[in-house]
C-alpha cells in the first residue's frame, strides 16, 4: 500500500449535468485509497449501487461540498463496484475495479 | 496609489469574488499511472542548494506545492505509480526570475538544501500553494475533543458493507482532536537543530499556515503582494531582529490575513456543507483573541515570512550564552496532526550551518573534501500502514515504506580510490531508525545477506559530528572510531568521513530498527538491507586521503563544554507511556503548558520509557542536550541472572544503570535521543493490594480485566541549558505518528528578570 486514486466530479457543459472523470477506475488494489474531488457547483455524494438501492455511506460519511474533496475510501475486497450520486440516484454512474 | 493601497483594493475585489463563491473549477491532475519502477543503482541525485549571500543572509523562497511524483509501493517495491504528492521546492532570494528552475522530473526529491553560516540571519518566504482538492482530509473540519474531527477512512469489508473509523491503528479508535491525523494540507516549517527564537517568525511550530485560497484560478494572497510585505518584514528584521508583536508586521499584510481568514471562516465546507464551520473551529476569532492579548496569531493563509538569527557565540561576550552549533541540521513540516504524513510525503530538507568546524575541515583537506548530502526518507501516502485498515496486518509488524536516499532507492555514490568524502546524513524518515551496519563488495545477487558485519570493511567510516554538533576530539577517538557501530534514529544526523581505497562497487548495508536496539517488530533483529551503493572508480587520489588526525580535528567550541553538575538548578522526570500517545500519563493538550523552565538555567531530566517494544526518540526544540546516564533493562546483560548488571524484576534495587554501558565525559550533544525500552511483566496478582508490596509503586492494575502489569522503565538522563530564548515550544517523540497522536508536551521558558522593583 498504497496509492491514492482520484475521481473528479466535473460539470459537464455538454449535458448541463455532471460526469465522473474517469467513469471507470481501474488498476486499484486492495489497500489503495480512492478520493472524489467535487469540481461541480453543487454537492455530490457517491454511494454504492446495490440491488436494494443506494448505500450512501458506503464510501464516505458526508456529501462532498462544491470544490471540496471527499475523505478516503479504502477497498478491502477485490471486485468491481458501481456508484451513483446518492443525491441524484438517476444520474450518471461510475465504477471502481479492484484487483 | 501606494503599493499597499493598491494591494488592498485588489484584495477587496478578490474577496468579493470569494464571498460569492465564484470559484473557477481547477483543472484536475492526472490519476496515478502504474509505471515501470525506476531502475535501481542510478546516480545519487544532488539536491539543489541555496547558499547564503556574502552579506550574512540566507535568503530563500520555499514553496509547498503538489504534483505528480513516482513512488514505489511497499512492501512490494516493484509496483510503482506516479501520483499526487505534496513536495517542497525553492530558489535563492525572492524572485524566481534568474533562479534555476526546480527539477521538473517526477522523482520525489526532498526540499532544497539550505546552506547558511553561524551568525547569519535566515530570511525565508514560505508559500503554501497546495491544491486542497488533490488530497482528502486536507483541512481541519471539526472541534477539539471529537473523533469526527479526525481523518476518516472508510473501508469496505465485503461487497456490500463498509466501516468508517478514524485514522490510527487498532488502538486508535479513541483518537480525538487535536491528537489524531487531521488538516494535512496545513503546514509550517520546523528548523530542526537551530538555536534560535521559538516565537513569531522564528522556529515557531505553533503556526498553522493554511493553503492559499484560489479565486478565478488565482492564488490569494498573491505572490507579488506577499513579497512586497515580506520585503518590509525582512528589512525590519535585519535592523531590529524578529518582530515581537503582530502589530509590527506591515499593515497591509495584517489586513490581508484578516480578510482571508474571515473569508475562510465564512465559506469553508464543514461535513459537506459550505459556510457552516462551527464557531469553535473558526480561525479569525482565535487570531483576534491572540492579537488582543499581545500574542502572535497562529493562523496564517498562504504565506509566511520566517526571519531569525543563527546566533554566534563569542568567547567573553555575555550573550548569547550558547551559540548556534555549526553542522548538519534540517527542516521539515511540523503541523500537529499531519507531521507524520507530511514528512512521509517528503516535506523535509537539509539545513547546513557552517562555521569554524567547516573551515578547519576544509583547511586540513586543502579544499578537496567532497561533500555528499544524504537525506534518508520513508516516502508514502500514509504515515503508517496501520492507518489504512485494509492492510492492517497487526501491530507492529506491518510493512513500512522502503528507505530511499535523495528520492531514489539504492542510489550510487561515486568515489575515487584513495578519496575521503564528508557524508552529511539526515535521517528524515518519519518512523525508522537506521543502523549503518557494514560495507561489503557488491559481488552477489543478494547483497547484504550476511547477518553479521565482516571483520573489516572495504570502505571505512568515522563519525565526526552528531545531530549537527561536532564531536570533541576525545569522542572522535571513541564514538568516532573507525567503523564504530552507529545507529541513526529518526531525526538524527551524522557527519561521517568515508574512506575508499580500492576500485569496485560496494553495498552499504543497514538495519532498520526501532531506534535503539537492532530489534524488529517481532523482537528479532531485522535482516540487513541495502541502502546505497558506492562505486569506487577513476584515477587514484595521490597521495591517498586519510581520516583527519586527532591533532587537526576541528576545535571544539567553548559553549559546548560539558554542563557540570554544579550548574544544575532543577531536576525533573518525564515518562513516555507504554502506548504511543502519552507523556506523564497525558496526551498533548491545546492551551496547556506542561513544563516551565527559567531562562538561563541548566536542568537535569530523567526521561523514561514504559514501552517495551520501541525506543521513543525524545526530541526537544531550540536547545541541544547531553546524555549523562542510561538505564537499559533489555540488554542481554540485564536479562542474564549471572551478570552483575542483571535487572531482577522482583528487586527494584537491581534496576540500576550498568557501569559498562554509561556514556563517558566529555559527553556527546544530541537533539534527539531514543529512550531505552522498558520491561513489562504480567503479574499473577489481580489487584494492587495483592501484589508484592515493594513492587507496588511500579505496578498498574486494570480492575475491569483483573490484570496487573509491572513496569520497569528504561531511561536516560540529560543535561541541558535553557538559554538565550524565552517562549513556548515543544518536546515530543520523533516517531512522528506518535507525536501526531499526542506524545508531545508544550513547554515554556520564562524570563529570569523583571522590570519590576521592590524598594
């Protein structure tokens, strides 16, 4: 351990919404850290997509304020997880693949 | 319009923008890229150096920035990635134009090497330009006394479950502000080893220099405005010394800082909501209160001007009582709660302060003594693997970052046959001590596989200085004997003469350890490992150079003569706890002074260690000290019932220093010294009253668990003088994660005179 991976939540001028950059994070290993940086003008709260809904505190305890970073999420198991903004569950999704 | 008025107008416009939160999206840097690791055995990087000017000033700009750097993983050093890291860079003077650009490569270099001279004035413009969006937990976000204020790591334990906990190891679940990891993009500089003022613009580690604010992509305070104000500060400092009061700072700068802090308080996010910072966490009110009391305000935004003297001692002059010792010192980030992480990121640099010592060495070697400045580091993005729950493999056996030198693993130092070089070694690792174990010819594919040093080394060494203070010639003979064992604890420095005789490649094998004993986490010695390679090549030096003889060894400064027992005014005892976060049973407390000393007094302290698994490296700022006695209850002699030095757990009368292990006068000067480990013995008794009466003073029982533990602390005795400078500063454990978690005390030196009379 450990490397720190960043996902930027960026305002998307084309759609008028927002996007994750990169939308699919690869190369991550157990014990690395993942941080979301919110470059948008509104708060976001990445949460885990599960069959029963969105687990909003899976990655972080609080929403991410505009122009702030999140705390660190440390994957402890391998596999691919999908996340979505808990404040906008119909919004774009992102994935993290943990080797 | 005057420059300061113009600056104020500019600032006012800028602050309108801040208030409206018109923050331009910053371009995000690239994600880590897994890359092929840099090859081993590349040449040692010479860190760019900033030298003093001929008028006796060390003028430098040091910038704290972030960018992509290539780091190796651990324990797998074959996995490497470029990733965001904080780092220091700098240039001479205050105008980047005309200064060489800082190396643009991705190697994780330490900050610039600073070279001053005893008697100089240090003037450093420090800028914190970290982009906080590139780092989690970059700013403080909670109130003192709460766990939520500490950095949080959310860890997945299964595909659908996660757990959130504070940073720290498994014993750190009770971490609370301020003794936990937090606010890692706020910083300051500690000038480790300097004897100077600990206040205002001096070696003031109680400062919090926040990252500059960004408005429309521009940093605030802007550089031109800061430099204009700092020019005034430095000019005043040259004529009148460091300021005593904030009101002595340029008025425009006072206003700038006030406005920026108020903007910060209004707009910073707290638990995901901008502009909701609790009143107790707001910065300007704290500064305003300090200023009203005549104290130096602790919170600064974006930039700070360091200005302090390196006092020169002169025989017969009443002041200074002690001078700045010429030697190898260093500087590093020292913001409580992020010291370990920042030093792990590499926020360190070497500070060489020259004097008569250097003059006489150069004279003897006729200016042919080549210097190598070697900064040992443990680079990483977490100050300890245990702060990362996903790789918590059990304390304290988890892997630690590899040891690098000047940003490279196993770099190559080149020497000529017959050459002697001066190696200025700084242990800038946040955690490990490094024992120089042996040199061996580099012939096998498994270097450093010999468990024991060979009978003779192909490359020889002699130590000539410890912690930036030269040895007396008597100690050069003993401590500095050829190839004498040398353990360099975290924060220790060692000046070494290195002598190469025969062409070839050689490995410098070291043993990482817990600061005093060659003992790893399991209690067994760690195996030797390779620190660097020496390539002896080229033309022979003729005649060959040799170690400096006793007769020519640099003259020992008079102010560093031994402190006699007759000078001791007070004794006191400090106990570093069995855990990793207390001294005298308490963790560091904001606003509380733990020790108070009188100016111009000498004291003798017994510094104890209850831990049985690590030698907490004791460090005190501003004044160096001498070790005059040591008790080590874990040596083989202490464990052998047939040895006169046996420490019998059942007989406190045997808990005495072993005569053969005592330091001898004249004593070596240190500023960091590992406290010997103690013994901990689990007793059969369940409550104190049932334990052996004569052992009861040394026993702690846990009523809830029904267990009793006997502590036989290791200790050393130091003598030091609190001279020349009043003020508040700190002592702490230099395993920096311990300091961050509270193993630190605030101390104060008070005046020994008063303007008051009583007739």
